[in-house]
């Protein structure tokens, strides 16, 4: 007579090849049948917040970034620009080499020029109409 061990009642260990992981979509019908619809509905506000975040923040940010890149690509000599540091200058030369720099004349003397990165240009300077009239 074979002697029984406490381990005889346990199920056999499966090989690693036989173990399968459940897929997420395969459990959805089971959850709906077992009253899991309430569980799925709990995630609906979180999904709505992410959708709202995407359309309220990420989409306008991408649009602004595309507009800024178009403005930087369209720079040409004699454009008056403002750098991110607040320097107002007149573009004298646009370089498309490796550092992509722009040369600015920052005062009336033609000898005073600085090179700035194209990415540091914040906007094209537009004077107020009220200042011109005064």
C-alpha cells in the first residue's frame, strides 16, 4: 500500500508553456454578466477626465507649437523680433547651419550685432498703433 503524503491532494504544476495569461478583453463579458458593469462605470469619469485633458490642453499646445515653428522658419532679414530674454532687435542675417542662429542688430550702430539661437526668439515685434500716433 502506498503511503499518502500531504502533497498528494495538490494539483499538478503546469509547464511554463501551458500557463496562459488571461486577456483583458476576454473578461469584459464575464464582468458584465456578474454585475461588473458598475465596476466599468466607475472608470468612466477617469476616462472622461483624460479625454478632457487631451482636448483642452494637449491639442491647443500642439497648435501653438506648430505656429511658433512656422514663425521661426519664416524669419527673414529686416524682421523686428523679441527674444525670450526681452531683447528687441532687427534680423540682419539668418543662418541655417548647425546651431541655427540669427544675427540681430540691437541698436542704431551697425557694428553692434549679436547672434542668438533661432529657438530663443519669442515673437515678431509689433509696435502699438497708439505709440505711433503720440
